[in-house]
C-alpha cells in the first residue's frame, strides 16, 4: 500500500500536474502553438523510450529477483546507467538527422531541442531501481516536488506563443534534478561501480525484448500525435492531442496499479504460482472495472471537459474524446493481462508478437484513414488497434491455458 500511494504520487507528478497546465497553455499558445508543442513532445516521447530502453520493466524485474544481492544490484545499476548514456547520444544524433527533413520538427529549433533535453532527463530516472526494491516513498516525494516547481515556473514564464519552448525546457529541468538526486541515492545504496563494456552489453541484451515491446507499443500509443503531425496542420493535431490527453488522464489513475504489482507478481511467479495467479486475477478485475467506469464518465462529460479545460476554439476535441473513451477498458485489461501477467511469467516473446502486429496494424490503418479523415481517422485507428491487442492477449492466454483463472485451477 505504501508503494501504491508513492506511485500515485509519481503518476500525479508525471501526468496529472502537466494536465493542470493544459487549460492555461491551450489558451496562451493557441491551437497552432500548442499543437506544435504536442508534436515535439510526442517525438520526445519516442526519444525517451529509446533511452529508457524498457529498463523500467526488465531492470525492475531483475532488481526484484536479486534484491538481497548487493553485488548484483551494483552491477545492474552500472550497466543500465552506462547503456542509457550511449542511447542518449544516439537519440541526439537521430534528432539532428530528422530535423533536416521533417518540417514540423525543424521549424522551431529551440522547441525541438528543449524536447530532447526533457526526453533524456526523464529517461535517466532510476525509479526502476527503487521500484524493484519496493521502496518508493523517497523518490516519489522527489518527483512530486520537482514537478510542482516546474508547474509554477511554467505559469510564471510562459506568456505568449513564442514562449512555447520554455514549456519543455522547464519540464526538462525538473526531470534532470529528480533523476540526478535519485541516481545519487541509488549509488549510495549499493556503491559506485564503473560500467565496463561487458556490463553495458549485458544490460542491453537483457533489456532488448522489453525494449522491442516498448518500441512496438509506441507505434500505436505515444507516437500517434507525431504520426498525425506528418499529415495535417498543427491546429488539427491540437484537437486530437487535447482529446487524447484528457481521455488518458482517467487511465493514468490505474497506472500505479501496474507499477506496484508488477514486481510483486514477478517475485510470486518464481516462488508461488498459486499466489501469483490469485493476485493477478483480482488485479485484472479491478483494472477492468476501473477502465469501464472511466469510459462511461468520459463519454458523458466530454463536451463539458473540453469547454472547461481547453476552452473556446477546441470544440472538435469533444467527439474525439467519446471515440477514445473506448480505449480505457481495453488498455486496462491489456495492461493487467499483458504487462503484469505475461511478462511476470516470462512470456516476453508471444507478448512481443502481439504488440509488433499491433504496431504494424496501426501504421497501416493510419496511412489509410488519416489522409481521408484527418484527426478523426486517427482516433478510429487507435481504438481498433487496442481492441486487437486486448483480443490477441486473451486469445493466446486462453489457448495456452495460462490465464490467471486457469492457472489457479491448475495449481489448486
């Protein structure tokens, strides 16, 4: 329960605090300026996924397994930190190359490089280390405090559309401070160790399958705003981005359940499969019901939410929210049965197959529907792909006899 409350604090800092700035930024920057910020931020999330490399799952799992082995923990921390440094340099190089030919990225260099700074600083957070140890209170407090400081600075310093770059730069400063202090505490916990090439390569190797999963997921989650920006004007991107952020804010309230129970399920799956199946079945029911309730609220309140939080000029976002509301129960179920259950069982490969197919399906549908239906087409694409993901996970688990309910019967 302490870890769950701590992760709700982190979730509040990383997702809900930026949401508090949404009404202000939507009005101060306007649809054009705020749409440009959304495009760069979506691209920066791609970079963050590259640098983070799935370590928030793979390294968390390893820390949970070896939490009493100080030597192993020091090796994990050194390897992951060294790998992230190499990946950050790769992210900077990729940004430079893409800015030369993607107009919506290259048109505002201060905004673009502020986004890169934010992405790298956020990705360096060692929260995976404390999550695996199930000791999150201190790092959660740090995340909340620094994000609150950036929120105050955004309200104080962002006054007009030309200040758009300051939004991501200030968020990057808060992330850099939080990541730096948390890394200091982590190294103080296990001792500093140089990251030799063999340690770094081992970290990259062990994290590859989950990086592959995160990259495939990004094709139909965080990257859709960026993909949409390749086809339509920034103000249309703003309608979709506003609807997506407001809708997924409801889903964000379930994310701490994911991050709290994943290390516990990974531990139980190794020592007590019956207890693991019992816990997974109940978490799945709770998350599914939470997603369904959230979907109903979004569908009913969409026009009022848009009017209150986005303001005049963003009315086309309301119908998009009602379409995207269908995501909430689907994502809740796929997270519970996929990320928490399949990965805890070590079923990385079949899970990655489903996710990769979903990413390719997302790209294919986007190429067909977005040129014809613009931002509305992207909303339909996202919902259809998430239905495919949830259905694919359920089908595999049922056919292989590995749903939590089947495993409970088999181990009774």
